[in-house]
C-alpha cells in the first residue's frame, strides 16, 4: 500500500511564501535549505508521522536560477506545475 510522504507547493519567492503560510495558519515553515545545482531551495512544515509540506522556490543564490520552474524545462516538476492549474485555499 502506498503512503503519502509529502506535498509540494511551488512558489516564486520562498520568503514571501513562508510569511503568507504563517499569516494564514500561525505556523512558520522551517528552512530546509538549497537543492545544490538545481536552482531551488525549500522550507518544510511537518504534519507528523513523516508527512510534511515542502514549499519550494527558485534560489537566487544559485545558477541556473529556478531552471525547474521554466515552462520549457524538461523537468517533470516544471511539466506538472505548468500543466496543472491549482487554486489552494487554507481553511
């Protein structure tokens, strides 16, 4: 049986996404760190039992800047992000 490991939320600016998540939930995501040579960095929110939310965004400290967020990228992440239109609301 498959189990949920984590949910990924992509954002254009990690610091702004962390502030927005905190404003809406009262929970501040923890810095996860950069994904070396991938052009991204992340922050994490644990739901317990090894399940977590990963907020991922381009890392301006790394070249190439956010290559996985470019619409023409061959990355499966980019294809998912640009093929799906999701509206997320935190209740």
